């Protein structure tokens, strides 16, 4: 961190991200339902049920995993503390994604991490990225997952700039259902909701990945979680308990980012919205706060322009970011506002959000339009 950056006058901490209220109870085993039992509970469509069975058939074909049975195709990107590769399972020819995490820890710690990751085998939902298994090779842990050919939303943003509200609506519905599934069916919280952990594919599916099932893994990678802290709720940064409402804050933050193509802090001014969306300033809701313009808006699209403690201080002590009517629908503005209440008792939980007009508007939307959108994005990615 540069010496010119602001120090930490408020003595804010960078807290751990596990073992909090409302998360996984380590003394309680997850439910042992069969796949058919789980799918019946989730009120899925017939195509979703069929895809889940297709996924389980692929998983059976792959079987036990090791470095010897995999072949690297290409690098997909970097995640928290690891690199993600596109891989091919040699025997079945199935393509998968492998996250490789290098950890200089005791063998007993690596073994415990692998044991904690086993709960991922019980996550069977069309809104959660499928888990093939995990294995260790020397100091590396490989986490093998379903390959999503549309990649993550942070990479999508690099291709499209920002995402139109109807597409954001479809994403919001899927993410809410994914978070709800994790909480109600597996009894865990995500703890790391952000665009890089929301994946899409050419079949029109939207899935969550990289949620905090392994406390030991998160602790071992603690120094790499600056990006995660940028999306943390104020109460979490102040060292208070993590609840599902903390995931809701990060969820709202992510929706604002993908809808604007800019990290939400510091907030955009009316003039900047006018430029980004090519509309007259007068069209923007007069009640929208008159934020100061960022300098170099075309370059400043992330939290990197603020020192980490400046950013955390802003989240804790300033008013939450908002989005303006006149650019976005009333329903979307109100949905985001309910995610961004700093007072926990006022902030919506997932059940509240699922009753909102914005959620209801896109819950029943046809998947085909979203599928076409993802396919266009993939085509652009291949041309670049």
C-alpha cells in the first residue's frame, strides 16, 4: 500500500469469514436426501430436473480424481488464492474447471480442508455450480467443478461493459434462489457473493460458486481476501456476526456493479450516469444525491483507486450506494435499497426479496432470451 494512501484512523479490522451466526453448524450433518428427494423439494422445471440428472451421470463417469486423470486445456482466470484452469478428463472426455490452490500448511490441515469440502457433494441445485471432487498433490489442493462456458460475470463485464436491467433481473432471481438453497437445504451461508462468483453458461443457467464451506481453507487464504472485503456488509467489517442479511448486502452490491459496469463505491454522479447511459442529466431523478464526479471515469472501474482501509471506512460510515430512477426502474431501485439498509433490522432477508416486484417480474421470464444473450457474449469473447 502506498505511503500516500490514507491510514486506518478508525482501527477497522479485516475479520475472519467463518464460524459466524447463521452459517454451517459443524456439529450437524447436512441432510442425506437422495437426488430425487432434493429435486422434488425444489419445485424445478422439467428441463432443470433433466439437466441435474445429466450432471449426475457425468459425475459418475468421472469417478475418483487425481492429477494423472486430467489434462490441462487453458487458463480461465484467477480466483481467491488460486488459479482456475479449463481441464479435460482423459477417460470420459468431459470438460471441467479446476481451481488450484497452493497452500504452505501442514498435511493435517490439507486433509481437514479436503474433508470439509466433501459437503459440496451434497449441493445439488440448478443454481449452484456442480462439484466433481477435490484432491491434493504435494502442497496444492485441486477443486474440480462443472465448467460454465460463459464464465464469471466479472469477465462478462469486460466484454459487454455493463448488463441491461432485464438480464440483471434474471441473474437476481437465480442468485437469490441459489442463496436460499444453500441456507435452507445445506445450512450454510455463501459469505463471498460478488460478480466473479456468479457463473453463466450457453444453456442459460446462472450458478453460484466459491462459497465458504471450508473454514480452514478460508483461514489459510485469508491474505488473499481483499476483493471479498470490498463486498462485505458494514456489520461484518465492524466484527459483528455474519447472517444471511450480510449475504444480502453483498448480493445488492453485485447487482449494482453489473448494472452499471462500475464498482459501486464511490457512487457515480448524475453527470457520470448521463455519460454512461447516454441520457440527458435532466432525465435522472432529481432526488438522486449529487455525488462528486469521479476523475477518469473510463479507467476507474474498481475499488483499486482507494486504499483498502479507505474503502472499508467508507462502507462503514457513509450512506450506502444508491442507483437513480430515470436510469433504472422503480422496482429495481427499491429492490437494491432493501439490500442496502445499514440497520440489520431494516434490511431485507431472502424471503422478503422474493416477494419484491422486481423479483416477481423476472421470476417467470423465459429462459430462452437469457440463453441467447449468453451465447452472444460467448461469441464476442471468442472474437477478442
